[in-house]
C-alpha cells in the first residue's frame, strides 16, 4: 500500500506551464479561452514583432487542478520545422519563453476532421521528448454524425493521454485539466528539436495510416467525416466562384460598412441625446460661470463627442470577428489572392490589410504569417494607407453632415467607397513597390479553409 501510494505521488507532478500547439483553425485558441476564461494578456516576443497569449488557468477549474498553471497559446503552425516567422515563434516559445522559460508540457490540438494531416504535428511534438497530451477538437461534429474514434490505437502510438473536446459547449474540459494534473513532467528535454527531412514523407504516410485506423471503429466513419465537409463544399462552390464569389465579397463588405451607420444609428442618437440632456441639466442647475461652462460645454460635450463613435467602432470589430468565426474570412483571402498577385502580393496579405482597417499596429504585427520577406515588406508599406478606425469618426462626421436626413444606405455606400479607395491606392503603391523591390523566389499561397461554423457570440461580445 505504501509503495503504491509513493508511486502515485511521484506520478502526480503537476506542470506549472504548458503550451498549446496546433495547426491554424484547429480550435486551439478556442480551447485556450475555455482554459483561461479569456483572461489572457498579450506580450511581444523579444526580437520579433510577434504576439502570443499567456494566461492563468481559470479559477473555476482549480477543483481539478489544485496548483497554479500558466497556459500559453502559440501561433498556429503546420510543422515544428518552421518556414514562417510565426512558426519560428511557436518553436522558440516552447524552449525560450521569456515569461515561463522552458514549458513543462505541450498540449497538441488536433482537428478530428483533418486528423490525417494534424497528427503529423503531434508526431513531431512526440519526437521533441516533451511530456504531452492530445486534445481532439470538433467532438460536437463527430457526435452529430455518430462517429466514434479508436482512441486506444492513438494512445498506443503516442503513449500519452488523449481527450475529446467540444469547443462550443466545453465538454471534455474537466477531463483535460485532470489529465494535465497527472502528467509526469520531470523529464523535460534540454536539446532543441531537429526535424529529419529525409523521413518526412514516410512519417506523413504513417500518420495517414494511423488516422485511417482510428476511424475504423465503425465501417462508414470515413464516409461520415466526408459528409461533414459536404455542406462546406456546396457553399464554397458559391462563395469561391471566380465571378459570383467576388460579387458576394463586395456585397458582404458593403453590408459591413452600411451596418456601421444603420445598426449604430439608434445607439449614437441615444448617446448624443443623453449627453445633451446632461449638459442642459448642468447649465440649468449650476450658477452661470466658468465652472458650469467648463463642465457642460467642455467636459460633457467632449466626452459625448468621443463616445458617440464607440458603437460604430464596436460594430466594425464585431462584424469582422463574426466573419472570421464563421470561416468566411479565409475564403475572402482566397478570393482576393488572384487580384492581389497582380500587384506582387498574395492572399495572405488580405487579413493584415483587413486588420489595418481596425488598427495599423496589430495589422503590421499580423504580417508575420507571410512566408515571403518581399511580400511582408510590400504589405507593411501599404498597411498605413488603409482606413483605420482612428479615421472612422472623421469620415462618419463628414458623411453624416453630407447625407443628413437621407437613407442609411447612402452614407454606407459612400463609406464603402472610401474603404475601397484605400484598397485601390494601396494596390497602386504595391504595384510601384513591386517594380522596385528585387525579385525573390515566387511565394506560394496556401491557406487551410475551415468548415463553416456558427461564431461563438459570447467570445465576440467579450
């Protein structure tokens, strides 16, 4: 009894820091938000303009993990053999994180619908020697199609805990925390991981075979997995159509910018009315003089003049977040790749440029996922030409004045034209830079298209 208790105590050596590692669109950040209750902070990695998220385990999860635990959400990566700046940071932050040092365990996030490709990354993590566990996401989709995975075969190969997770309802979160607590983290590797290029093809085929085996618990499981993407394929025939897709793209963008006026109008009127009423009450109830004038026409009027644009900025961020959460933003980047290529860019530049409409600073940082240094330079040059949210109050004020009393679609259309004009000017600047910057190797555009999902409204509102 005593020997068994000692062995159990030795086994339970809870980690103080873990890193979430996974491919883009695998559900990694969703899991991070569940683990930390979205209480994350963003820090800059020394020597590079790249962000990762670092947070503490949420308080309501401590009954299953009675210790402090730092959770790090690394940039999405397809491989631990880095080919872009964000993949370099994922590898470095595991070994040399300035906040936590070397992490004590790695949690690999695998999309069940893309398991044959995502298990390659899990195999690489296994070869690093770090204590690890695997979380398989999209459990709700598997349950909907009555698909069961052979987790025993996966556990036999990776020799680590494997847990299913539902990113919408959070099912499996308690099991993940309990398995993290039971990980033996005494043997942390000291040497950096080196990827063996010669065995790459063999390892990929091995993981494809392992994924096939895991799906053979029910004879028709692979067919049901394919059915999961059937709706996505049907929608992509419309949204990725070379002509109709571009029309829908411009209509969606027009809808977003019209919504800034149409949806925000009642909120802006309420703020304007509220601050006007407050100013009138101060003027009526305070004796006339410098103090009353300062409070009513200085402080209150100034606050009202700034806060009246908060609804429009909120709606802009919210709608872009909804497009990203639904899976459409990745399609927009794919659609825009062909016209962008004419000016020396690729579709990867679309998301940083779109972020530039919110704020240029994070947009410049978002260029880290562009593998070509030349493309990064051109994108960084033209991002400041985009219409950031700091200019939105000025545009909104002028358009409200020009289209006073007219239908909301008119200022919305004019605003959309202003945003499109920014893209047009940016395209001209990119064409000029494309002529002067030295040509390098041709960059390839590859983006994983997630299935269409309902955005998580709670995360968007937060």
